[in-house]
C-alpha cells in the first residue's frame, strides 16, 4: 500500500489551511484542515493518481461516538478518509434551530486528532488525511442559500422519498440534505460515503440520489451508535440536560416494544402500533403527574411502520420482508428549572427533536440471528 507523506509534502500549507501536528508516531502523518475547495481537490487528485481510495464522512460537526464509528469504518476500508464539518443552512426550515445548532470546530478537531493518535487495532488500512470546513459562500456561490419552501436557487429534490416521514413536517430538510451532499460528492469524488442508520430516511434519499444521478460512489450504512440505556447518539443530545435526558429514551422504548410484539407474532399495524402507544402514554402519564419543577414533557411527531424498499406505510407487515420502524419526538422546553440543575446547552429553553428507528427483520433473519447467538454463547 502506498503511503501518504508525499501527499502532504507536495502541497504546501496555505494561509487558509490549518496544519495539524504529526500524530501517533512515524507512520501517521498529520491531516490537514482545508477551507478551499480547489486545494482539497488537489489532494484528492494526488490520491487518485496514486491509486489510493478515499472514503468520505460528511458531518455538521458536534462530533460524537456515532460519527467516530463512521470514521473508524471508513478507515478500515480506505487508504484516505476525508471528513467534512459544515452546518448546512438549507436543511433547516425557516423556524428551525440553525442559529443554535452546536458549532464546536476546535473540540471536533481534537476528537479527530485523538482518533488518529489512538486507532483501534482493526484500523489497519488507512487514516484521516483531510478535514474539509468550507464556507457557505463557497458552498453556495450563486444565490444565497434559501430555507423557504419556494425559495430560489439550485436544489436537488428526491421525490417521493423526501416528502414522507421527516419530510412531512420538515418540507425543506431532504432538499437541503440532497443538495449539500451532491455538492460535497462533486467536490470530494469519494470512492465510498458513510452514513449512520439512525438517519434511516436520509440513507434512502442518498442511495436514490446516487443511483438516479449515476454518482460513482458506494453508500455504506453503519449501525446506530447508542448510549447504554438505548438512546441514539445525536449532536442535539447536548441540549437535553439531566431531566429531559432521562425521559428521552421513551422513543427507543416504544420502538422496542413494537419489535417485541412483532417477534411474538403480531403483524397487523393496529396491534403493533398499540405496543408503542402503551409505552408513550405511560410515560406521558408519569410526567403529567409530576410537578412542573420535576417533569419533562414531550410531543410525538410520528411513529411509522414502513415498507423496507419504498418507505410507504404498511397496514400489515410481511413476515418474510420485515419493515422499517421509525419515529420522532420533540422534547419540550424545561418548566421551572431549578437552581444548580443541569439543563443542558441552551439552559433547557430549546426544544429538542429526536429521531430513531429499528428494522423489523424478516422472521427467517430473526431465527438465524438467534441461532448465531446461541452458537457463540459461552
């Protein structure tokens, strides 16, 4: 395998690039943080000419273990890994949380530095060699980015996938995601791109875009990273604070209740959704019974039971095909925050929208997984 020191030496660091010091010993050269599209493309061309693969992990920063899991996967499968950190304005609606979205570039770079210094034993092929932090002026060089439903500009829309589930309540979200990803894919031209299963509908949209526009890359989907209690890791979790954090697991608990009902033989939508409703109603009743100074209220946006190929809603699950089970809730602002209480980033005033999903596996897959676990059990 060719090494990359020549890549770093060939292109002298420009004033607008940040050179990160050498990490982890003589075999691990530094990665660069590029702000310039043209300079990132020069680095990419060098890797292409050397016959070395590039894996790409697009992010909006506020990196957590879920992001790092994507990067670790990419490092295992590619010579170079490029990570982008860019808060894309076009995927936020007019009244959404763009201004308050966490921006933690220096902390993110330190996490990437630590990951580069201390790779897992499985990370045997490549390394992070570029971090891309473009400006909005460069990403949207024509008309300024618009979050209006009928806003002007150059956009990519993937229908009907983008209008379902998340798209029903966030009508510009997937338009913004598809648009910025198309731009990033054109800039980086990666051999493979990495997304998390937590954003399941996003993975469907990206796969459809890659196929429909003949983009020469592979889409890799990595399992959802979770906290010990099951909460899906998300950059928005920093807003929760202690009180809302305890209640936020209601979504994954509801989804797991549906999965249990499915494993136990239920396939009708009404019966499966009833399992989720029992969990949700029970938690709402518990919170309503508490005084405002102690409770954490939430609203359910949707619980979806969808076809695993089209994401169309199902009235009955085919046990041979399974389904995609997903949902979204909004944790409401904290009432009567107490002195010394950990209310999270934003002092508990910011509503926090959380999404999650589980795959209802086909019965044959469930039996096979059970058999594998039985064989490997001590």
